[in-house]
C-alpha cells in the first residue's frame, strides 16, 4: 500500500507541530517522529485504526500524543489516504 497525505492533513500536521515547537522544539520533533512512525504502520496494516465516525473512514489514535489521524483505505489504487489530523479534544466530525 502507498501512504498519501491530503493537503488538508499535511496542513493540520504542520500547524500542530508548529504549535508545539513554539513552546518546545524537542517535543515537536518527538511528536512528528511519533506521527510518522505510527502512520507508516498503515502501509502494511491499514485496518489497525478503529472504524471512523464518518462512513468509509478509520481513525488511528497516535499514542503518546493527543492526536488522531482520520484516514480511508482505497483498494484501487492500493493506498491509505490520510484525510485529517485532529486533536483529541477537537469536535469531530465538524457540524455541516
């Protein structure tokens, strides 16, 4: 499987890491490493996340952080698409 970050998810990741880096650069690097390590697991184990609150999605709680990766698995082409990276305290899904 291929791992693909949507533009919105990449923006979420950048914003979350920048927020942490403003207070503690070392912690931000650690959080980014943890996000990358755990999302890389999706390449071989795309079903490890729980069923998502939005149909067709799954949610991977990133341990040692307060972040949740919202993603979907596509069979054609074989890829895991990361849709969003949200804080656990954030209202998800957003109201329409």
